[in-house]
């Protein structure tokens, strides 16, 4: 895997990992803050009986009011502004804590896997985190299982998501006929949590922290 200055790279996937500079970090902080504020707005709306379609509409309206565009909207035909899932927090934060310049993607996966599996739960292999920045999905893939020291080297300037999906049963999943809805094959419960981060010389910077502290349990609205 090779690395390239994001400012010089074409606006498409090239198989290279893009490294971003200070201006891009500032942009990601702005985008991440807006995402976090949107989630804070939704916190009071999530109640038993509320359809996810209403939450999706609120997200779209929030984006329009702030001069933004949801990245998921019409991505490969996806007609929604949100990807809705229940919450997996501690495993994700352990993965984020493993992010260091000179470390590897395997360090992230190992930190998550070694926490989850001793508790008789499983980590989904079919979906993973991913690079992002000028593209919604980019290199590298961030697999949430792995071995320390293996995988791709982490370098300052990399942007990617860490978004583990944890199942109470086995790790196998399937996608339903709508082409988007993912469920566990054994019908066990599953949860997911996601943050967007940048790699710096001093460790990870999380762009999507909630201004109200609502990105971590316990949740008090």
C-alpha cells in the first residue's frame, strides 16, 4: 500500500492512502462538529414508537438548514440521510486508543477483538471502517479484528472511521432484499458505534465528539 498527498490525488479511489494537511483537518473538525450537533439534536427525538423515517427527515432538514449535504444521501442509490443503528461504545473507544503514528490497522482490530470475544460476543467481519475525506469511502479498510503489528502502517494525516459492529451471537450477517438492511444470520442482537478520526503525531483526533457529551453512555437527555 502506498501513500499520497491528498491535495495532489485525483477525486477517486486509486488504491493509495491519502494523507491530509492542516486545512483538511480544519475542514474535518467543522464537518465532524456539525455531525455531532445533529446527533445531539436527535437525542430528544429518539423514543419508543418513533419511526426511523422521522429521524431521517430531521437529519435531512438539519443538513439543509446548515448548508450541508448528508454523505449517505443517494450514495449508490441509497435514498436516506442516515444509517440507523443501536449503540457499541467501549469496543470502539479501545480501537481508537490503539491509534498511534507508526502503529498498524491490526493494532486497532486486535484492541477491539480482544475486548469483545472474551465476553462471549463476536465482531462482524463483513463490514469495516474506511478511509474518508474528499471521498465518502476511501482507502484504507479498517477491519475490526486483527493482530498487533499486522496490516497497514498508520501515518499522520490519515482520516478514517472506526465503527465496530458487535453481535451477541455469531459474527455472520446478511443483507436483506432492499440491498441495505443488514441483520444477523442467527437473529441475535447487534449494535454499532462510529467515530471519525484523524491520525496525528500525538495520537488520534476524534472529529465527531458530541458537544453535549451525548456520544458516550450513560445517556442523559
